[in-house]
C-alpha cells in the first residue's frame, strides 16, 4: 500500500476542518422526505409522451451542490433532487466534447472517433454525420426539439450544426469557451471571434446579455409559444460554470466572505445558474407542461479545481479518469416517477439517456444498432436493478503514453502505457496516465496552499501505469489493489482488449487556417463547403489571398467588436 505524504496538512487536520466528515454511505446531507403511501399505490401513468427537459451544466464539481454538503447555495437544485431521484452512481466523461457526443449518440467515444481530447474551433471535425442523434429520434416520435446553450460538437460544415442534427431551433455557442457577456472566444493570439448563434445565423443583437439569463429566458419563450398538448424536448446546455469566471455582482456579493477569489466568483455563477433552473421550472408549471414532464439534470465532467470548482471528497479533477473527473452530479425530477424522494445507487452512464429518453418518448430503437447505452428508466422510476454492469470510461491511443507502462506490465495482452479506464462491477482499472491525481479540499481559505497535494502524486504515482480500486468499498480511490489482485487486473485488461477491437480510428485532424473568424465576418461559424474533405490543402497562399479580399471587412469587424465590448462594460453590472 502506498504511503501518502501530505506536506503541511495531515488527515487529522483535514478532519478538524470537517472535510472528511461526510459519510459516503449516506445518500445526501439533506434527509430524504418520506414517501406518501398513497403515492406508491397510485403511480402516475403515461397517457401521452412526456415533455423532456435535459439540463447540462459545464464544469460543475461533484461537491458543488447543496445536497453534497457544499458551501454554495443551490436551493432549487436541492429541492428538485429531493423530490425526485438522486443518482449517486452516475458517470459522465472527463471533458466537454466526449460527454456531449455520448449524450447525443448513446455511444462510447471509441465508436464515434472522438476518443481524443475535444473538438477545437479550427479543426475540420464534428460529430460523425452518419450518427442518428437523440433529437432526430425524438423528432421521429413526433417531438418538437430545441437546443439552448453550448454545442461543442463541431461546426466546420453547415451539416454539423445543431439545426442539421435534429434540433428545430438553436440559440447558443458553437465553440467551447466564450465570454458570458460579449460572446467572444479566442483560440490563440489574434484568433478571436464572436460566437452566439440563432439558428444558423450570427446573433449579433444579443451581445451584452449574460448567457445564463439569456438561455433561461429563451427556454421560457419556447414554452410560452408551444402547446403543452404536443410533446417537446428542450436540451439546455448552460455555459455555466465554465471559465471565464463571470457573474452579475449581486451574486458575488452573497459570497463576499469567501477568501478565495476564484471560489467566490465560481460560487456566484453556480447560484445564478440555480436560479435560472428555478425560472425554467416555473415556466413549465405556468404554461401547463409540468405534470407531464421529465427533468433530467447532469453535469458534463468534473470541476476544474484551479478555477474554483471542487470534487471533494473524490480524487482528481476535470480532464482526469479519477472519480473526481468522471463521477457526475445527476438527478431526475418528474411527477411521472413511481418511487420519488429517494437516492438511487443504480449504475448509470451518460450514454444511457439516449435509449432511456427515446423509450420514454415511445420512439423506435429497433433500427438503431450498436448503442452502448441502456434504458435505465425502470431503475430510476421503480428502483429496479440497473441493466448496466460496466462502463468503458475511455481508451485514448493518442494521449501521452505513460513513461513506465509496457506490454509486459499488461500480462502481454495490453500496453499499460496507453491511457484507458474501465469499471466492471465494483472494480475500476486505470492504465497509462490517468491525469492529475490529488484530493483537493474546497478552496474556501484565502491563499489556500497549493503545493502540498503534488507530493502525494509523487509518492503514489511515480513509476506506475496500472491502478485497481474497489470503487464500492473505496470511492475515494485511496487504496490501490493492483498488486494484491492481479487476477482482477487481468480480467479488466481483457475487457479493454475486447472494447479496443470495436474502436474506430481517432478523428483528430490538424487545424485549418480557413476557420479564422476574420473570414466569416468576425464570427465563428462553418467555413468548409459540402465538397471539402476533412483535410484541406489550401496552405498559406490561399490564406493571404482570402485575407486581401476580407481586409476592409475585417477592419469594420474589429471596430464593431471594440464598440460592442465598450457598450457591454458600460451597460452590464459585473465584477
């Protein structure tokens, strides 16, 4: 067993702060409300397909919700979860694009070619066009489908846009990281552009409106203009709480006592998002949708700890395959749930929403082959066992190979230098470099020490490329059992080999200069024609040629951008 060295802090001192006081076996710190006996005897019935609202937050840490003992105020989410079903064995992916692609397709990223990193703004890449998406299946079932928020599944061709992938309407950003007020996004020095779109057009007129408010208002507007007699699917992918850390100052004021500035701003953004969810829930009730609705809440990956997020008491952070990167906040709230007000420990993965929601919508899954997700509605609504027994977290052949990994360490069947992770039953295996492997308490103190946690990685992770944990008994991943249980290691390696045989080649093309926003009127957007392949050979000469044609227009764009930013700073109320 590895010896864990914590410089400046000890386990006892952490206990004195109360950081380890949360009992993992308790479903939540908010007591579950007793279920009314009549509620069990009179379960709701589906007289017509339910309205589905899927809310996805960005970079919200596992600890950063009230019912997980957080110091951040989330009264709406706490209430919705308490009245519904909390999913405490729920898994997502460690970064943005993979989670979103698996939600939309119901497939592991090794089956869509998106197993490495994210789709970057200048890459000629997007969600494979041969994939039938979740909103497309819901359209087939008679649903009106709408998306509000962050796409991040590629846009180099118009065929990649949300409105071409199953959504009737779209308001949001195409890239992964924009300013909350100006909607500008820079993908490197002098590669900046505006990124807010209405359908397939640039929404210049919406600049200056805080995105969390804007998106909630759009959802309310959609509900107000639609008939509750007709089924509707709304995918709300909040930009919050991804960086940049921006919030209206009245929310920051609530957390003025927090010494850590990043945590203070981050907390304000979470609470602001919580109020946006409150407004969406209110609109569902006001316009007559609520009684026949299903609200799903999910995070997209673990919190980014150096940007205010917290995954405590889990190990790791966003971008890692430790539990802090892949175990998500999730719950379902619906009057249609048969056994409400409880916590579920059924194993659920983000790929499961595709078959679950299509089945709820009475859609047809018989013509969809190769799904990695399962219909988990009986487990959620009735408390039955989950049909899922394992999760492939990922196999990334392009990620930096671990220095000390080898085929020999993998019993001759798997190169342990390759980054991969899988869970089978109660066992979890990691190979290669799983990512930053620390346990970080909530950053509530001013100038919280940042050097002590690195030492644990040195004592535990040096010269290793295989880890094995019993996640049921050791959810914090403190006791590596790979040396004690080589039989289990070998079994899980064989499962990796099985999955790897089904993987398709990685789609990760080089960036293309044609994607520069200056060639698109100053905004990010599609730049390739239908006939263009993913590998464009135009080169620098074509770039210069196009630049001459756009020179005058780009000067106007820069001037427009300057005044837009100036106006936003004068009109918006923020810190």
